[in-house]
């Protein structure tokens, strides 16, 4: 089901937000974060959520608004939320580009922008999981889901599919390392 795919993508996005957060922790310790990993995460956000994930959510929301205007009103203007998220992403892109060009750029500014991006991303995902997805599952009819599915383009997630694009190798390795560390902290056996 489409909602299952969108939820899985949310979990993947959360992993990337965690990678960004961990890199900011490196900065707080007075060390230099791996800006190449940060850049790759940002590139992923430009490539996948903006081009595939959000437009699909917007289609589901359009159907929800037609089927249950009251539920849609509670959620608000989802397309505007996505536009604001894209604007935040553009600001982060510009900030990280400036750090990559000039190592003397004040890191606190970049840190604040990335933290803002992470916080808004998490709030947005929480709202969609809590309010939007359940409302859509309840209100949309089978023909709505078929119509939405028919508009999907063939898409391969460049980071979370079987074949990872080379430019995302460092991020994938970083995510695997974070998962191993989390398992070790919980006392779970490694993979």
C-alpha cells in the first residue's frame, strides 16, 4: 500500500536526520564534521524526498481533501509545508556549500540551520504519521489508491534500495555504523 511505502520512506528519512544530528555532535565537540557525509545527505534530500516522496504525499492529500475536507482542514496546507521544507533545504544547501568552499565560515550558523531543518523535518513526519496517514487510510476509496498508484513513476531510491548510488556510499556506511552502535548500546548481537 502507498501509505506503507511513505511510512518506510519516513523511517529512512529519520535515519538521515540522525546522521546529520550525529555530525553536528562532532562539531559541538570542537571537531570537524564530515561535511562530505553531510553534503551527501543533503543531496539525497534534494533528489528523493523533493522529487518523489512529497509529490506523492501531495496527491494523497488532494484526494483526502476531496473525500474528507474536515480531516484535510485539520492537517492544514500540506503542499505549503512541503514548499517551506524545500526552502529550508535550499538554505542548508547554501550554508554547507559555503563551508565546503571556505573553511572559515562560522560553523554556528550552519549548525543552527541544520538543526532547524532536522527539527522541522521531524515535526512534519510526526504530523503526517499521526494525522495525515490515518485520515487518508480512513477516507480514501480503493479507486483513489489505484489512481494514485497509476501516476507513480518508476523510482529507485538512490540510497535505500538494493543498489546504492556511488555518491551515497559514505552515507550508507555511516548509517550502518550508527545502527551497529545503537545495537551495541542496547546489547543486541551484531548483524
